[in-house]
C-alpha cells in the first residue's frame, strides 16, 4: 500500500480549489488518477507525488499532478531520475515522462542518439507512443521503462547486453521495444554512413566544378584563338587580293602568265642583299613547314623518334643560319 502521506497528498491535491486547482475537472477522471497514482507509488516507493505548473509547447500553462523520484534499473548502472506528469486529459492522453527531476540540480547528460529519450529528457518509448486506455496505466509504464533503461541506460553511451527474456518467450511489448531500439541504432549507423558519403560526394562535386571551370576557360581561349585565326586568314586573303589586283593593273602580262595563285615570282630583290634576304626568308619558312610535317609524322607513327630528332637538329641548325641573315637585314632596314 502507498504511504499514508502520499495518499493524503493526492486526495488533497485533487480536492484543491482556487489558484492551485488542478486541471482535472471530471470526477471519473480524478478517480482514475487517484487509483493509478496509488498503484504506482505502491510498486515504486522511491517516487513521490507533487503538483506544479506545466508549460506545453504551444504556450498553454496548466496545473498538473506528477510523480517524481528515481527508479532502479539494474545493479550495475545508476538510478534514473524520473518525472511523470499526468496530462490534463489523462488517462485518455499518455502521461508526459521526463528523465530528470523538477526544480533540482540537472541530471547527468543523456547520451547522444538515445532511441527513446531526447537530449531534453523527454521520453517517447513505444509504450507511450501507443498509449491506449484502459490497456495502459502508470505502473506498467514505469515497469516498461525499467526494462528499456536496463537495456539502454540514458546516461551510458554503450547499450548493455539485453536483459529481455529469451525471444521465444518474450512478450509482444518486449519484442516491440527491442525491435524499436535495434532499428534506431541501425538508422543512426546508416545516417552516419550516409553523411560521410554525402561529404565525399560534395568534395567530388566541388572538384568537378573546378575542373569544369578550367575546361571552360581552355575552351573559351581556343574559341578566341579560332576567331583570331579566322580574322587573320581573312585579312591575309584581302591583302592577297590587293596584290593580285595591283599586278593585274601594273603588269597584266606577268599576272596572266603566273596565274592568280602564283604571285611569288613577281617579287624580286632590287639588289644582291635583298635577293639574299628573300632567299633566306623563303628557306626559313620552308624549314618551319618541314618541321611541322615531321611533328605530324611522329604523331602518326610514320617516323620514329630517333630519326625525327636527327632531322629536326639538322633543320634547326640550317634554319638558324638563314634566320640570322633575315634578322640582320630587317634590323639594318629599320636603322636606315
């Protein structure tokens, strides 16, 4: 039987009127509250009745009865401080269970990702979530919490070995609690792995974006170069047309004899130095074209690397000599 003092307190609290009147109005509701509270305190003498104001999440303030104290879960783990608030619609609404004591020093920190207790201490076990009157009551609720906390203590980050009965004889409620806990930790593990994969994918995405930026810059540069080359070709074609038209006007016989595409023969040096410059310039450009052809031949595998290096070395030596003559002539012309 519950202590006489607890019985007297509960009866006085339920009869209280005025500013401290509890938010329970129906006489049948008060009768169920008295019966369930006394049954709870009889089986768990470490719990004591109390009454106080409770603030709901929507800002509503009500006067509620509660039972607070500690429950013993196992010999190898500390007691769990508990406060059980009886909702104003109890017993049809589930009680509000909080790990911790009201108006007292804070309890130890609840371990991260507990399957049934959030960091604030609010408890949402399957028994509470599936609360249904008259099947559920306070005494069975606390018994269920003892089994749950024996398996997964709120102040220990490592679940202990399961104290539940053998699966073959476990009740439906115990099996449901065990399954809920296993699913919770499996979900946390999957979420952690998923977060790691997301971080890796984000890093990969950032790298891909950087590479796209680099490739885009290269493509834009090539596009600009293509347009510049096209403009250059157009200018050279216009200049060639001007030269051909000049030849047609000033030397029509020579232009007819050489054709529109053969204008090189109409230019000749006025002196020996100019003729030498034209010859060296022509040889320099022909060697440049030959080296380009050798590059393509190596790329296509027609010429091996050894032959390519030997030919390029000889051509480069000869090109240097002719280019030196061209540079000296152009420098002398600029100084005059």
